[in-house]
């Protein structure tokens, strides 16, 4: 055991350097997966993102404690030469500069870390034999140039990704000056990409909290809105436009894309790559003359050199060559048609590019069901491990965080759901009040009118409670019509179920997006769950019909005058419109920074709706469904913070 520890101490620095390099490779190839919501890797990427910096800093600190002669005695004289490589590792990878939105807000702290770590690395190299060995000194200087530039790029990317700077940090070099008339003449994917790139500054301003009226006139916000409001723009085209804008926004906030689009960013990147290549050539020359370096150290050094250059080449290919900005720049500067076609082939590639068929966000809707929370779900656990966890949870009592982990599912955002929102937005825009629903004639809710009126009168004091009761009433209603063989009715049932479960998912997992405190949402759900569980214990077996009967009793317990609507196709259509309006209401009253934060996890469907409403110049003017049949209702937890109400026109 003692010899093993001694062996580990002798090779500790080498192991740390290799581990740091392996973590950088992992982050590079997995960082880009977050854009499309790779939830199965999220925790692993988070751990690797944090550990990568800790390992590099610890290795530098360990090197600073070593005496030069001690390293020579251990036959590891090249260890000090690895200090600039650790700076390169601290510079991070182009595909994942920031893990969360808070990392961008701390860019000044990263700048301070840059200064401290560079000084420490220089101190490590000064204490080594490098200053007395000119043959190692020269390649070391070139590697320090590459390392400092790499670390500086990360700090610049974090600064550009900060929401406080993202609205004012727009660089004129990014403007491609495409004429928007091109979009009226073409209905192609390339025209959508052109418009998305031109509208990127407007989208950045919206995510930074600007309203459309606050955006400078030079960004043509009026053209941006008029294009999306045109009746000629099809739903698929507008959906893809929003999809690309979300992809561009993700790259600007969480990668180095914004830095690599600037002239000085490109110059710095080329300088760092040239410096690294020169250092490699010089080290090869030094290695031929010096024979006392161990084979292991030489292998590690060459691995660091070749690996760094390989990652740089891959990064330039993925972030520059395959970027739509490069294709737009070539087109705007009228390069040869062949070069433009090659660039567009790379951009539209189904494997490495931004193809029209592939969404640039997760395209998922979270699903959370009240019956799953109380343990009455119909679906069986999908794996033996999940069965064991559920049995343990049932034995000790259902924990809220465990329920969020086990009971949350995901569904794809299909065409039916998109069309539901498109129809509702179209109905709002065609109203005689210019898109404002505050003055819209009260909608004729022939089947849900009495139900919503009672809900508005008796249950409007708590937004969380209203959502849960509406969700329970939807479960009851869908259970009574789910046996229908009509294809159209079955489609309505599926849409209503997904929208209802999605609002519950937001309430449970992302209450901040609804401006509801997590404590409030959790306490309301736990209170409902405890009441329903107590009712189930004293009310017979857990068969499905018994569960539904208890749901009805539970729903009517605190609102005795509440009457459930009759199950029919028309009621389903009104229920679908109700949930569509609720989601639009929540999107219009959400805070822009919450949407930017969710992009790191693949983006939320609520963010997609929020940006789609911005294109249509809709914001907080979208009212809650009960407001259309009764005097305006104020939900305390949602609208008490009135300065957060986001109207794109105000």
C-alpha cells in the first residue's frame, strides 16, 4: 500500500494534467448537446464543467509548490512546461463557455481569475529550469501566448453573454445588411436563415428585457414585426424562424460564437493557433537534442500539443465553417457562388449543421400529472430501478423533489399543438382591438362558461390553486371522452392532456417562469395531495373509476357550486383554447431572463411561445381566460409584481 501511494505521489502531476485534458475533450463534444436538451447528460456535464477548472487550478498550485531540483530528481523536468497548457484548459471549450446564465454575470470574477492564474503560471515557469534552459524557454513563451489568448476568449465570451451587456454589445461587424424584400420573394429555408441573422440583435434586446419600442430604429424592429404578422407567412416558416432565433441566442449566451464573429476575435484565435503550432515545432527540435526526458513525459507533452490543436481545428470547423454567420458573410461580400454553395451545404448538413428538419432547441414539453404525484398513475415504472425507488418512496412518504424527478415526463411539440397556438394568435390579431385582448368582446364559452365563471368567483385568490384545479378538472373530463374512436376527438384529447400536464410541469419544476414562488407552489400541491390521499384512504379501493369519483369529490369540496361541463367535442375544443390562452398569458407575463436561463437546458416551450408572441407584437395584453367572461381577476402570486408584466409594445 505504501509503495502504491508513493507511486501515486510521483505521478500526481502527470495524472492531473491528463485528467484535465480528458475533461476538456468531454466538455467539447458534449457541450453542444445541451442546445437540444440532452437531459441525460446534464448532471454529468455540470460536474465536468466544475471539476475541469478545479483540476487545472489545483495542478497549477501543485506545480508552484514543487522545487525545480525536486522535479528533476523525480525525472519529470517537463512538468513545469505544462503550465501554459493548463491555462489553455482554463480557457474552456468553444461549445460550452458558460454552463448557466449566472456564469455570464460573473465575468468580472473570471477576469480576476485570469490575472491570478496567468501570474501563477508564470511564477511556476520562472521557478523551473525553463528560464535557464533557452531551448524550453522559447516554446514555453509561445504556449503562454496561446494560453493567455484562450483564457481571454472565455472572459470575453462571458462578458458578451451577460444580459446586462447583450443589449448594448451589438457589434456592427455582425450586420450582414440583407434586404428584407428577399423574404417576400422566396419561401426557402435560406431566406429564413437570412432573416434570422438580421433579426438576431432584436432578439438579443428582447431577452435583455427591452421592449420593441425601446429597440433603436437602426435594427428595423418594425420590419421584423410586419414580416411575422403577414398572413402570407405560414406557420411552419414562422416556427422555423423562431427555432433558428433560439439557436442563435443559445450560441451567443453559452458559447464563444459571439467572440468568433468579431474581427478581433478571429485575429486572436489565429494568433493563438499559430503560436501553438510554432511551439510544437520548436519542442520537436528540442526533443531531438535532449535525451534525458522520460518517454512518459514526452508522450504526455505530445498528447497535449496534438490534442489542443485537434480541438482547435474541430472548434473552428464547428463554430466558424458550419456557422450560418460565415455563409451570410460570404454571401454579403459577394464571394464566388461555388464557395457560397459549399458553405451552405455545410450549414444545412443533417449531421453537423443546422438542417431545416432538426430543431435547434429541445422541442419538448415537460409533463407532470397530479395523479402521478399522489401515486395513482396508470403507467407502470419503466425500469426495475424506478420500481425500487417508488417502493422506497411509498414506504417513507412521497418527497416533493423525488416526485419531480420520477414523475416528470417529456413529450414532443407536435404540429397539432403548434396549430392550436397559431389559431388562437390569429383570432386575437383579427379582433377589432388591434391584438389587445383587454378590450376583446367576451368570448362565448358555451360549454365552459358556467364552470369558468364559478372558478373566477370562488377560486381566483391563488394562481397555483387555480392551475391545479383546472388540471384536475381536465383529467376528469378527458377520462370521460378518452374511449371515443373518433380520430379528431382523440387528437383533441391528446392536445388537452399535453397542455394541462405542461402547465403543471411549469408550476412544479419552473415556478419562477410563472412568477410563482417555489415554496408557494410546493405547499399548495402538497396540501392538495394530502387531502386527496386522506380521501382515498377512507373511500375504497384504488380502481380507476373510484379514483375519478374521488377526484370529483375533491374538486367540489372547496367549491360546492362548481359544475363540471358535459363531455363532448365542443367542450374539448373550448378546453384546448382555455389551456392555450393560459400558456399565452403565462408567457406574456414572464420575465425575459428566465427564458434565457432555460436555453442552457435546451429551452422551454414557454420560451418558444413567448418569442412567437413577440413576433406578433403580443405581450401582457393577453388576458387569462376567466377575464373574458367576468370582471378582470387578479391572481396574487402571479401579478402582484406588476413591473414584471412584459408587453412588447409598451
